[in-house]
C-alpha cells in the first residue's frame, strides 16, 4: 500500500492519499499556531508509521521508537500552540538545548507553565507506561516483546489523541 503524505490547507486538515485505507491520525485539524504545524504533522506521521511497523511486521523496537517520537512531537506542537506567537521561536530554540526537546517531563512542565490544561489521571498513567522511552532506543538491538510494544503504542496513541483535542 503506497502512502503519500500530502498537507492540505483547505479547512485546515491534513490528508493522506492511500489506495485502501486512511489513517485516522491524518483526519484531525491542524493546530492554529503555524509554527506548531510541522511538529503536529510529524507526530501524526510517526504514530502512523509506528502502528504500521507493529501491525505489518515484527519491528517492535522501531515501532516503539517512532511512537515515542510521535509523543515528543505532539507535546512540542501542544506547547507551541499554547504560547503567544512572540514566544514560539524562543521555545523552539529551547528544544535543542541540553536534550530538552526529547524530555517528556520538561515538555509537559513547559506546557503547564504556559497555562496548558492539566493532564488527566488516565493520561498521566499513559505517560508512566511510556516513561522508558528515550532517544538511545535507536541503538538497541533485539526485539521488544510484542505485548509490551502494543501497550506502549496504545498509551502513546491515547496521549496523542488527548493532546490533539487541546489544539
């Protein structure tokens, strides 16, 4: 199945052209903040890739790695979207400092500091499920057990859906 990612400006939606099925990730509206949109699009694409790798093959490490990046990207989009435009470049520059951009706790803290909504207890539990994620996963060999990978992806998907409703 060939997938082509095609951002669309009409109605603020992102669409995916596929031969057989359409991922629900790409049917969501874009964030209002222009600078949040690349992070949002990347999040949705990483989540879609993660689910594909888990369902179409036994690439559990890659699926978990990409799902973690999906969460990272959606948190960045959420944070940027919650800030006034004059502060958005500043926070984007902060993402590159000292690994802040890969740190879920830092991203969540900055979002709350910017006046973002509290994370519900179910989402907090999902963050506990994915708390083992880190960029070093790219160097890991072997295979994560499928059941663990499925739990990770389910938690990541729940976080992404929650964040999406906030933008």
